[in-house]
């Protein structure tokens, strides 16, 4: 199953050095999930050849402008381009008012419905699931209420071994039973074990997203053992006092968080405008967690 993320924006408060504010596009089994929507997100989608009309789910972590100011523009463009299917938006309850008031005073009546689901950091839990994934929220520690997201694949059924199925002439209607672990009995009464005719499905993978947060460890249980973690790394560790003052994380702390939470791979982003060259942040992070990559815009990572 396809499970990958494309970075659309990796800057913190302001766009600078060809870096845009926060936005990512998850492709999960050819379904698009947008995480945060900073200024210029729709232009980034065009730039990287990603079709905005394929987005059906949008998740906004919090209401600092660099994480949502591109949202109404994107919704409006979808309207102008003839979208008719619903858009599912998950975010802080006040976001619904922001969307409504902007549409009201621009006298815009969308051609499609927005299905809004309020998130609450104080009440973490499952907010969405389909046949492929489960999405859970967890609280982050930022200056305003902020929600992290964890996307976890659902365990799939076992996969049949086609050569053995063909060899035994097993009828198609028995395939779903084999996938569920039910043995096959042929016309001669011979029992063929489902375990011998199938393979284990791939182990479910997970992706955790930590947008803006003080690195206090409170959310580590929620991200524990994720295959891939995106974690903000706004500053280098010599700016630790500034990070604490603004409720952000240093590159060193992000690496330590990944190590402590048993993460497989770490992506760092949300870089301060003070850093033109990002290599020092990556080097600092790798001193405590080697499996780290920069969330460079336009790059797609298999999770």
C-alpha cells in the first residue's frame, strides 16, 4: 500500500529562502491527506505536480498563521475549479468561524460542502478511520492549543501465494477465506492449511506529526515507535532559551525525542528564518539520532 509524504512547506513563521510555511501532503493508498496549510500551499501543489482536487481530508494542527493561512485560498480555488464533492476539515473549533466569516464577507457560496470536525487537544483519540488507516490526535505543548496527528495503517489480510493457488486449482470464492486464515479442503478431502497458501501482510506503518511544541516529553507515549516522525526543529540548541520562550524545539531536542520514543526515522522541519543553511541543524540532530533527514520542500519520503 502506498504510504508516503511530500513536503510542501518547511519554514516557520515566515516564508524565506525559498521555504514556505508548514504544509505536507500524505498519499495513503492513492488518497490525499493535507496536513497544515500555510500561506502559498496551493502554489506548492501546482509546483510539485500534485492535484489539489484529489485532497479530501485536511488536518490543521493549530491557529498560528503559518499553519493555516493558505486554507481559505485553497478552498476558494477548489470552488472556482468546479469541485462538487465534500471536503473534510479537522482542526480547532475556532477554525470553522474563521472559514465561515471569510466566505461570508467575500460573498462566496461554495459549490461543495465542508464537513468540519473540531479537534480538542484535551480530549485526544481517534478522529478518523477508513479501510486503510486510523488517525489519532494528541496534545502538544505550544503557546496556544495545538494538536499532533498520528496516521497508522490498518493491518491487512494475509496475501495468497498465487503459484500455489493455481497449482491446486483453488476456486476464486475460496480466496477471501484463505486470507482470513480458513483452511481449504479439496475434493479428495485433503486439507490445505491457509498458513501454507498465504503470506503475512506487511506490518502496519505509522507516521506521527508534531508541528509546534515545547519538547517536554508529555507527548512521547503518543508518538512511541512510529515508523517515521516529523518533528519541528525551529532552532539550534544554542538558542535553547529562545526555544523555551516561544514554546519550540531545538534540533538536538528533536533528535533526543526520536531516540527516547523509539522512532524509526525522523524528519525535521519548521526552520527559523535565521537559518539559510540547514546542514548545521541536521548535523546537530544526528549527534543523538542518526536516522534523520531534512524536510526539504518537494521531497517525497516513503514512510
